[in-house]
């Protein structure tokens, strides 16, 4: 033992150590110094682990740790600045959830109405989005993973997630996409999924986690809305039969205090029913049979405190549906970390985006006077948060969308007692012609209400055309007057 330690000591320390052994007894000193060095070595190892990510509370049996703070987000363009990570770190979540478009891995061609390759318009002859190579996808994932601020988050926070179309490999793609097997491996590598994980052997990236001690457990179910999804407008399947069987088992499994279902696309809101034919967005509402199946499955499970988190749409909002189960089903949409609708228009025109968001009919959106904007949507970079006060009686739950500085822009405070299947007896029936907030689906709104945005758009076009015609007539009249005066002169 003395020869081992002496490698690390100078001559003076060796002399002191030798004197100690002689004066105090060889065996007693040997064990004393062995204990001191063991403590120093263990301390150094622990310090190194904390410095390089070992401080994550969920290593080994850490899933029993009580979780009270969760953050989530979507739509992070790897090539764009990402200052929002600082606000997420300041929120100090124990779990962070990726909800898809974690990178933009497909290649977007520019808008072209004319020319050899036309990407938009009824005469387009080439797709606007094309898949990227494996090398390019890996490079884009590495850009995010090496981001200094995201690296800081990974050191102290459990990071989990699913995907959406752009990291799946192609805009709006479903089960027909040929590179989904390869890209599944790349996503799981990005999420540091263990090599022996079942997610690496199954078809799709769906999974579930349970955090916290018994009685205060949070179950997080992450769906895969890409791998098995039928074509849009087919009213086919989103999850596929295998994933539906798995989800039924998860929902009917052991009870948890809270169940969070993560979907890359919106579950409750179906804005496409009110924005078409101008533009459409993916959502469960475009697959009505699948959405009904999901709601019925939750109702049959008698599971308490189920709510959704989602992304995809490039703005943040909170919606709820009161006529599916015996308590309100909330959907907290956070999108995106870098991509947002107001970023694509000049700042002086942001008011127009907010006006159109307010004008668009939405029977499900939670409207509150505390929202930053009147529409209760937020079109700049944002992230979502969930806070649980387990010490409150009853347990208190706060869900919110936060801006780039971490300040709430819309949110809902409630108690878990409000989300109990046994305490609320909601009448889900609606009479023919009756409209009920948070209960009447967008597709069932009166025609003139549902297409209010379209009517406004075409009215604006008509006004502009009339103004243009009036301007042309005025110009022609002035020219004619000028010519007549010239002839008279």
C-alpha cells in the first residue's frame, strides 16, 4: 500500500508518512490512509460525473425521484439561433420533452411559380420538400447536440422525446416514407437511447415513462404519429394497429396521479376545418375516427388527470375538450423553439397575424384575460411548462406557454381534483344546432362562422381589386382630360 501511494507523494510527504507508520503502528496507519485516499478518489469521481452530466437525477433508480417541473417544446431549426435554451434552463425542469421537428432534416426548395421546376401552384411539377441524406441528417442532429446551452440542459435534465415530419425525414410524410427505419435509429441516437432499448427493435418510436414515488407518479406516453400514419384526408389510421394495442395497455395499466400524452400534432384543435381551403395543418381532427377512438379509449380506461401536449403549428396555445370524458381534456401546444409564424413576417405586420388568429373561429381554445394577446395564441418562439405542487391540498397543477425570456404568455391553473373521472359528471350530449364552448367541434360550426376567415380573405381581395380598377379608371380619366386640354390649346 505504501509503495502504491508513494507514486503520488513528494519526498517530504513520504518521510512524514514513514514516521507516521513507525510511531502509530503499521496496520493502523495503513487503514487510516487507505480510508482517506478512498474518500478523495470517490469525491473526485462524483465531482467529475457532476461536471460532465452525471448529475442527472434520473440515472439508475432515479425514476423514483419526485417530479414537479417539466418543460417541453418542438420545431427547432438547427441553423437558427437558439437563445430560448437559457430560459428553459432557468425554469430548471427535471424532465424536458421533445415533441417533434427536433431538427429540420428535409430540404426545402424555394417557391417557384414559373420556370423549369415549379414548386407551387396548380401547375407545379416537382415537390417542394425532398429528403436529406443520412450524412446530412447526422450533421444537423450534431449541430443541436453540440449547442452549448442545450448541452447544459442535458447535464441536469432527463431529456426524452418523439418526432414529427421534418425529423422523420419529409414534410407531412406518413407510413409510405422509405427512409423511416434509418431515420428512427438517428433520432434514438440523438436522444441517447440505450442500444438494448425496445425502441430500437420496434416499428416506430412510441414509448412511455413513469416518474416519481407511488401515489405521486407521473406517466408520460409519447406517441409516434408518423411511422404508421395513412395518407392525409383518408380518415385512416394515425397510430397503426400495433401502437393502438400498446396504447390501450398503457392506459389500462397501473394508475398514476397524472398522465401526459405527447403527440407531435394537435389532438384537440382542428384549425384546418376553419382555415381551409386557404391552408391546412395536420391534426388528429383530420382523422375523426382516430380521434374518437383515442377519446373513447381514455374514457374507457377511467384514468384520472389525462392531458395532451403537442407541437407542429409554429404558435403556442392551450385548448380543451369537455365532451369526451368526465373532465376537461387539455391540449397544451408549444411550437416552436425557433420556428414561429410571426418570424416570417416583418415586425410592423405582426398585428395582422394576431388579428387573423383572433378572427379564426376556434371553439376549443382557452380564452383568458391574462393572455398576452387577445387571441390567446402566441406566434413568437416559445416553450411549454408543467408545474405540480404536490404539497398543496388538493394537489395544484400549472400549465403554461412561455416566451423566449421565460415569462408566461398564456396558462391555466387548476387542481388535480378537477381532473378526476369520478368527481365530475359531464353531459357530453349536444342538441342539434346547439353550440357549446369547448364542446362543439369546429367542423360542426355554421358554415358562415366556420369559413369566416375565408370570407374575410376574399372580401379583402375583392376590395383590393375594386380599388385597383378604380385607380386604373382614374388614371385613364386623367390622361383623357390631359389629352383633351392639349388639343384645345
